[in-house]
C-alpha cells in the first residue's frame, strides 16, 4: 500500500509546491538575459528575447512588439509601454514560470538559448 500512495501523493500537491524556488536577481541575469522565452500569458502566446541592453524583442498574437526589461528586488520587470509589471521567476530546467507577488501565476514558458527566432 505504501508504493501506490507514494506515486499518487505528489500528484495531489499544488503545482506551485512542486516548482523550483524563485530566482535571485543574479540568477535571473545569468540564466534569462540573452535568451528567449516562448510561452503563454493567459490565453496569449508570446515569444520574447531579452537582450543584454535591457530591451525586449517580442512576437505575439498581434505581431512584433518591443519593450524594456529590468531586474528589481529579485523580480524581473517588463515594461511594454502601458504598464510596468514585476514578477518572481521560477525555473525548473528549461520550464519557466512567472508569479505575481500575490502568488498568482502570470505566465509559463520554455527557456530557449540565445535568440533562435532572430527577434
């Protein structure tokens, strides 16, 4: 009986409990900057390259866009012109999750090395 419970129990835990610890600002700089994330935020699909100069080169449902990124208090911040949003970043292998400070999941994606889409 112990063996089936050990298999089922992790499936009952909340997704956030299975995620990695949030990255520090230094870890965000080292692991995210200079790379691309392909993912979804709600029902919107996006691809974003985070250039070393602080710019975001993106492609979304409505076509290409640009913005600025920064790192503040161990959060990655995104300014796409309307508002600036800062989120905690969790990375498990190449799987990335962005969380608001209230714990709500903002976006999920796949971290890809470099700029494979030439954004």
